[in-house]
C-alpha cells in the first residue's frame, strides 16, 4: 500500500469502484478526449468538443459539448457542459447536462508518474437518467515521449433506464515535437467499443496569458460492435 495518503485514497476508490463493474455489463462509450492529471492555477477556459461516429448499423451519431471551466486553487478545477446530439434521421437537440471536477493528486514530477482523478455527473435532458463516474488519471514522461492512461468506472441509473455499471480504458502515447504540434496514438476500450487511431494536438500561445489548445483525432473500430470510424475535434480557449 502506498505511503502517501492521497495515493492510498485513489487506490481504495479504484478498488471499490472496479469490483462491481466486473460483474455487470457496461454501456456503450465513445473515443472521447483523454484527460491529463494537471490543474493550472487561476486558469479559465471555454471548450468546444465534437464527436462523429460512423456506425456500421446505419445509426451515425453527432455529439457536441460546449463547456466553461475554471480552476479552484492549485489542486481542483471544475467545468460544466451543455451536450447536444443528433443521430441519423433526427434533428440536432440538447441531450444532456454535465458537471465535472478534476483533482490533481500529486505535484508534477513528485513521483515516477503523475496522478489525478476526474469526477463526472451527467443528467439526460427530459428524462430521469443520471450517470456518475470516477476516473483514475496517470501520466509519465520519458524525454520527449509522454504516456497517459485514463481508467473510468461509472454507474448509470434512473427511472427511465435499467441501472448498470460501466467501465472504460483510454491510453495515449504522445511525442512532444513542439508546443504547437504534438502527434499521438490512442487506444480506447469499453463495452461496444474497441478503437485505435492517430491524434494531433497542440497549444498556440496568444497575446499575454491567453492560449488556444486544439486536438483532432480519427479512430478505426477493431470489432463488429464498434463504430467503423470515429472523428473527434476539441478547441479550448484558455485565459486568466
């Protein structure tokens, strides 16, 4: 057992969450963005994120998130989202609301890997469907190479859906070529999802303390249950 109480708390959280998740089927997931375990003090951001899934069963899906977030000191950050969605044959509409909190557990470079946790709560619009989840975030750097892992466990329930546990794993290997352009490779695994693909991301510093962070990825499904192709784009405007 780790001696640091923060890491012990993360380990206990993960063990208690993963045990029931192994005994239940997970809900479908997406090749969504990978989170890093860092909080930038005093930072605020406006985020626009979009996902497109080309489904082999003819039910293509578009998902768009618009969020506003800010740090709460040096260890915590919060962000709220409005989520819009559209599937084949339907018009685009508001689908859900989401609130997330990021906890930077360790200082960068304090251990061999940096650790954090992400907590999310989502409510579907117009329906009694809730989803709560927790994710363990880990990142390690070897020179210009960076490896990031997100292990997520969640519970979905409410009066309009069958209650169930869900889990997901996302891995990213990234090369820090230059701040404006960093190539990466990602792997995503969950129920009804097994996908891999390349990602490009970077940060453009603007006047003063302003910044524009972007990323774009394209993922291929690796089995018959996964979407044939998933495209993801993220744009964040960072300010203080």
